[in-house]
C-alpha cells in the first residue's frame, strides 16, 4: 500500500507524540518514586526520633509544628546531596585530566593510546580506572572475536607476530610490540576452565618469558583485581588489571598491563611491561570448550624511555652477539619468543589439567561425605 507525503508526516507526528507521552510518563514515574523514597526516609527518621529517649524536645516541637522537622530533614538531605555532587565533580575533573593526557594513536608502530593510561592515586578515580581498563579490553575482545585470525576454524592454532619500528634517535630497527594468538579445544565445561584459570592467575603471571609469582594489591570486587608481579631475573615488573566477564555460553578473562601508576612510579633500574590481552572460553558442548588467547604486548620501557633492542633480547635469553644485523637479530628474538611461548603453553596446560582433576576429586569427596551424613 502506497503512503503519500501527508500520510508519512502524520505518522511521524504520531510517533513523535507517542515518544513525548512515553517520556512524560517515565518522568512522572521517576518523580513518583523519588517522592516515595523521600516519604519513606522522613517516616523512618520520624519513627527513630519518637523512640529515642533523648529526642523528647524534638518530638515536642514536631507535635507543635511537624513542618519544622520536615524542613530540618530536607536541609540535611540537601546537604548530603551537595556533598555527593562535589565528590562527583572532583572525580569528573580527575577523569577529564586523565582522558586529556591520552594522545591519538594511529597504529601499533607508535603505540596504543588507551592502554597507556595512568592509574591515578585518588581512590575513586583509581577504582573507575580499573573498571574502565577492564571493560575496554572486554569490548575490544568482543569486537575481535568475530574477526579472529583463525576465523571459524576450531583446530589448534598458534601464531607469533613481531611488530617493528625505527628508533628516532639512531634510525635503527627495534621491536615495537609482540602479538600472540593461541587456539585450542579443551574437554571440560567452560565454567570449570574459567574458575581454574582465575584461581591460577591469582598466583602467577603467565607471559612469554616465564611464570612469575604475583600478588593481589587491590581488589575492586570478586571479578576485578589488580595484581603486581616481578621477573627478578630480568628486572621487569608487571602491573596487571584482571577482569572476568560472563556472557551466555562464554566467559572472557581480560588482562590490562598498566604502563603508568601514580602509586607505583617506574624506578630507574626497572623495566615496566605494558599491553593487553584476553582469554575467550566459548561453549561448544557441555563438556567441550573452544579456548582462544590473544595478547598484544608493547616493548617494555624504563624511566629513560623505551627499552633498547639489546634489553629486549636479554629478556628472552639472547646475548648482544650479532645485534649489528638488526633484522636478523629481531628474527632470532622472534624465534625465542615462539619457543618460550610453546613451553609456557605446555606448562599451563599441565597445571590446568591438574587443577581441574583435583577440583573434581574434591567435589566427589564432598559429595560422598554429604551422602554419608544424610540419614537413611
């Protein structure tokens, strides 16, 4: 059926009027709920005053003039609202300074913007920083899952890519970032694997050089923790925000390696790692999980700037021999990263299988104990 311009205009006006009515009713409902909350607050406050033996004078005033008490309570409530607004304004100012300090980032070669954020020392801004970083990695993971390097394949895959750049000071090639993608199929429920990985990563930091012990220094909530670990052999420190997000048939574990932290500045003799990554645990069946791991780790830096190629090679066990042939040396470092990653993957699989097996044994023993304690 054809609708002319006048009909379309009428439909548009009706839709606009319907939307206006919906907004009006929503505003009225919100106003009504606010008034209800205020009424309950005043009633509770009045009830407390009446049962308080030290509030006789106030009760007398209330009986003579109930509006005086209402005015007093409203003033106190108004004061608390003003204080809350001031706190939010301070937080907004801190966050705006934080966002303004980030510079646009065209590509990997010149480093990433949002992952180079600074965690502020202010407690409120710091908590929001943890949440923002974790959520940013999570949404990046969701956007990348559909265009994953392995596509729709479910076979085991493994890929390491080294991104290079040219140093500004000497025009020599250097490593800008390392990109790692893993895919494997695990024969266990995805919730069980996520629980084991979360427990495991509370105690260790897994990267391409070694498994280093770590400690939780700040816990926002059960699914958001700030860890700190150090590879003492190489003098490299990792400050990591770890988050967990649950979706239907999928759990995503996020990892944000924080570059700058006002509470933990970079010492002169320390290398600081930074980057981000995630583990996606996707249900295939009740007992089969497709596991995908992606990590983008930028070149570490110290108080003087980005680490040299010699420093990066030393992290992966390479001496400076042959470094004058930069491209060839970078390929040797890439091979060392790949070998180390394979070793860490095997160690992680072994540890994970053992944890799941022990967890199942404990659950079975607990079930038998509960069954034995049940009266026949």
